[in-house]
C-alpha cells in the first residue's frame, strides 16, 4: 500500500484560459437573473469592506485609497468571472448539454456537430509555427542587447526586428491582442488534428503555462470537409479565407520549415495549411 491518500473529489481548478465574455453572454441568454445575482453579491462584498481577501486570510492593499479601490474592483471582477463559470458550467451539466469525449479517433470525429459544446481531456501545446514565432521574437528582443549571448551585428539587427514585427502582425487577432494557435491531443492522440485559437486577453495563467494536460470546454467551430483548406495563420481577418490568401500565406510560411528544423521544431505542410479531417474548436475554458 502506498503512502499517498488520494482526494475523493477534485474541487480546486487552476485555469489556463477563461473566455468570461462568452460565458456571461451565454448565461444571460438562459438565466439572466443568475448573472445579476453574481454581480450583486460581488458588489455587496466590495461595499461591505472587502479587504482584498481571497482564499485564506486578507490580502492588505497598501498605498492610497484609490489604489485600494482599484485592487478591490479587480478582485470583484475576478470573483464575478469565476462565479459566472461555476453557474454556467453547472447549468450545462445539469441540462446534459455538454458532449463528453471518451476517446478519440476518426469515427468519433464524424460524430461531432458544429455548434455543439464539448468537454474533453487533452494535452495542450503551442502549434509548431507559433513555437517558431515565439522563439524568433524572443531572439529579436535580445539581438540588440550588447550583453546578450544572442547579440547580433548592428547591420543584421534591423532585418531581424523587421521579421519579428511581421511575425507579431501574423499573430494578431481582434483588438490587436495575440491569437495563439494551439494543438489539442485528446487522450494523447494527435490524429485527427484538433486546434484552437486562444485569445491573449483571456489567458489567466500566461502563455508560459500553455504546455500540459488540461480539461477543455469549448464549442465546435468548424469541421473541415474534404478538399477544404484553411491557412493556420490568417492575414485577412474580417472575411472567410480565400484561395488567394491561403496560397499566399502558405508560400510565405514554407520558408520557415528548414529554419524550424535547425531549432529542433518539426513544421509540416499540415501545420501551415489545415485540411480535412481537422477540427477547429472555439475554446471557452481550459483548466485542471
């Protein structure tokens, strides 16, 4: 017999990602009174002398009164987000409105429907192209630092930073926040491919925590059909992808295949251009 007593139930959740706007909007649609109740309770906690307490014991906010007020408002906002998730998740669970993946293969993929909200356990990882982008952008930030081991000659720095700016532009989504493409491997299975785009604004734990095993709740956004091709990087964001956009970005990104290999990252054609039977998931919550 081992020396570890397992918990009977897991109550604590550590969030990587939480799209609270989607949750609040969804909750409002079928239970608007619950949203009002959550916000009211959070406001009452603040008005009643909330001293920045969260978890165990008070967190004292020093400084001026304005600073304390800002801390309290942020805590109220945070409580509202997570309370809304609990209410939303509980409602979907009670209504049997969540599809649950119990395995992953080509047959299971064909059972999915666009618009369905699903729960799955999966390994989450940055898509290979985004690994390259992040690595190169970090390198570019060090290129002009004379004390860095990655410093470059002055003549090369301008071109390096130009490429880094281009990569940042490719990664931008709505409101200029980064859109981070990740791959989800349900139960460790990578085929059929499942991808999701994380909006930087809703990252809770930061991009450095993306790699790992998580529970994901999301909505099936798109099921690619045979002969359909979607670029993994979007240049034109306010319209569906066209053949011209797909071919242009595909040719541009192929130039990264060899440099990626030199860095130990394998970039394949299917990483540049998404094809059938890829599943695109709109992520709502990622936690463990």
